[in-house]
C-alpha cells in the first residue's frame, strides 16, 4: 500500500530559480509534494490541508510591519511587497492555529520575529555587510550554536558553517522567542520557541540551507540535519 506524499506549503520567494532550490532541497528523493503559496493564488483556508509550512527568503518586509516609519535606508529595495507581507503573516497564524511544523528561512525568520512584536535592524552596516550580504554569490561564515537549544539538539555541534545573503537582522527579539545561534560579529542567526510544550515544531534560521549545495556544504548539519529533522517532525503528525 502506497503512503500519500507529504504535502509542504512553501511561500514563493519571488524568483523561480530561487524557489526551485527550496523544492529540490525539501523533496530530495522522497515522495514529497511542494505547493507554492502566493497571495494571488492561495486560499488561506487550504493551509489546514498541508503537513508543514516553510516561510521563505526574499525582499525586505515593509517597515510598517515592525512599526518603523523609515522606508529609506541603505540597501532598501526599490519596491516592497506588502501583499506578500500580509499574506505570510496570515499563513503564519494559520499554521500555528493548525499546529503545523514550521520552518522560517532568512526573511521568514525576520517576519516571524516581527509578528511576535520584535524589530529589525534595517541595515547591518558596511562591516557586517562584507560578511553577510549577497553580492555575486552567497557568502559563508561560522555560527556559534547555543547549548541546550533545539538547534543544538538537531545539529549536534556547537559551531558550524552557514551561507549568508542578508543585509538586515533581528534587533529587538520577539516575544516568546529564544536565540539559538549567532555569528561571530554578533548577529542573531536563529530562533525558536522558548516554551515548546504543546506547540508544533518550529525553527527559524537566517541562512539558506536550500542552496548550501552551491558551496558543497549540503551535508553539513546546518543543512542536512535541519531537513532530516523537519521531515521527521512532519511524519509524526502527517
């Protein structure tokens, strides 16, 4: 008897090429169905039919979603996508209502932090951008993982390498969140729930595990272990 495929909803990152990285990384060789979530095509009532949600990377959130009136700052996008922001905020709330496993990646982590009442540093500055900001390619750097966290349990290490493609970061930490790792220059690289009891799996990270294969780093715990654990958690509830 064939088991039905796992069904994961992934928010559209804004580029077909980048979105395909999520699809390939999550599917691997497993019977997994990836559904693209977009404000113009997705009925929020269908979220309950998924087995898990991934909030993907992409363009900066509009600053109004973290109560900042400043829309002109270094490396700001030419256009914000407020409909995407509003849609993904609604997807997050629906996923939590349905207790679906949730993975937030890059922008996805920043979005969740803001939903929880946190704020963002609008641009991390010249020195940190040299380490973190995407130029022609992703960059790579080390992270230090906090012992005793979910991320520590998943990776089994206290230090590893990640890729990097961001110019914003968490400033004020959102309510109910705990920092699980950081970069050497002090940027928050991952968060999770402080209180995990009676909550579905949740992990949010600043890097892009879905494209670490480009660095030949896809077997590192910061990519492979996260995918493996995410799928394991999905199978528990699917």
